[in-house]
C-alpha cells in the first residue's frame, strides 16, 4: 500500500528553499510514497515546541484529514519532542528529512558493510530523540525521588541502543580490515584512481557503464540512491593507460552528518583519488546547489588538494541555456551525455589530460633475462607496439611516475 504524504517546509531565508522542497518530493517518491499536498511557511525562526506556528499546524491537521494523508514529512530535522508534539496535534506519523533519507538507505543497502553503516546511523539518530517520546510518561509514578515509567523505559532503551551501537562498530571494524587489505593491494599497483562523486541520480553509474565491458556493468536505475556501495572498475584511457574508476554513494542537499560519518569508510576511496570527477545533472535547475553540496561533503571528508573535473551530464535533456557554475575550486567544466559515444570519448580525453602530470609515456627495451620486470609491467600497464627482438622486448607504455626510477635503465 502506497503511503499518502504531505511535505512541510519552513523557509528561514535559505537561497535554495524551493529546490530543496522539490528534492524532498523526490525523496518521498524514492521511499515509495505519494506526495498529495505541501505546506510551507516563512519565518525568521522556528517554534521551539512544534517547529511551525499554531496556525500552520491547524492548517496541516485539516489538510491531512481532507487528503486522507498517512504521513507528514518535514524538510527540516526535528527533535524528539517536536515530532511528538506535532504528532499529538495532527494525529499522523511524523518523519523529518534525515529520518526519510535513513529509511531510503536502509531499504537500498545490500552489502554487509552498507547494512551495518545504515543501522549505525539509524541508532545514533534515535538515541537523542528518545527523551521527547517518553516525556509524557515521566510523571506517572508517584512519590518524591521515584522515577516515572517513562524515565525507566528511557534508560533501558538508551542502554540497549548503546549496546547495539558498540556491537555494530565491532562488526564494522572487521569489515574495514578486509576493505583496507584490498585497498593496500590496489595501492601497490600505482594505478591512478579516479572517483566519480556528485548528486544522486546524476548519471554516475551510467557513465561508468559506458566505459566498461557489458559483463562488468553496475546497477543503474532512474531514482535517487539507487546504489549505496562503492564500485571499482578498471578503465582504459585513449593513450592506453589503465586506471581504476570508483562510483560512490550519491549526495543530496543537507545529507545527514550521521550518514556522512557512517559511510566515511566507504567514501574514503575519494581520499586516495588522483582525480575527482563531480557529476552534475545538467538538466536540473539546481546545478549550483548540486556542486555546492558535493563540495561541502568533500570538505567534511577533508578532501582539499585533489584536482577536480566538473561534468554536466544529461545534456541531451537540456533545451535552454547551457549550465555553468561559479565555485572556488576553479575546476574545468565539460558538458556531455553519458548516452553519446563522442561525449564519453571527450570525458576520457579530459581525464587523461588531468592525469598527465602523474603519468608519462615511455619506450622501453627489456632483455629477456629481466623477465620479472616484463611480468610486472604487463600486469600493471597496457603494453603497446610490442616487438620481440633477438635480445629482448621493445614496447611502449604509459606508466606512473612512481615507476620511472624502476625502468630508467631500460628507456630507449
């Protein structure tokens, strides 16, 4: 059964309020809900007890009855007491933006690490909100110095949640150990890592699929947060250089800090990237917000020095002006469609140009007796123009500058 939802937002003067509300509707759709109504209010500050004013609360209650709404979703993060007070007045289930995103993540997580990370974020989200939900029971028991039923249950639930948080953290430590071993093995190869980051549903996975073989395709669907787990694939640039490309979990504006923290180990692939490609849905009106949101998350991860390439995707859907944004990084911006082969080649060429300082094309002559070096280069790079001569092999390749010292005696 599809839940009928009313979305609510308070405009406190933020620049992208309308875009944020439109995004909230998309999030409701991603959670299999149907938006049947919207309530907004302009205020200088929120109401401490109910977030929105009394008049708007009455309007919301009447609208919920008229539209037979099941759930009210707020675009702002609510405290436990605010959620409970609104719920008592409106008599409907109350969810805030953070809770909604957590629900979506919980339904989409497939890997063990992803499920554990979402569970951890959900528990941390619930913990500070217990007080508000139990406050109505806190004075049930009589007598001075005795705890009410609410206080007793609150303490029991706090302990249970804290125990569960510790258990999940221990499990995540084991998962992270396995991931770190894989990461260490990849680092030894010196292959450049290019990370696709950006808004959810901007086409990151579609771009990656356009660069790899059909039997290695990743899951793609036209919806927000279609994939949560980081995917790594080997891609060959036009000059023959193999790179590792990662596709990470997508972002939205006001992505809960709890989720950024919980998925930090997943997002750490970005920390090691030689190049970050920010993918933007160029067909949307909120391109500036998409870039700013992505840069904010990168700042939270302390990614500050890595080169950035900004890609406006889905340009086949753009009919008006070509989007362009201003930002402090001054990164190069290109426009493309992941469905256009020429555009995919343009992207590969731009990635190649961005990586040119870290990699160099060389011609080598290696004697047959130095088989170990031949084997190493063959595993790590793509060898071209290979000639089997009487004393050894002559070939060309694009290699990482880390390996220049290793091959200096074999340069032609």
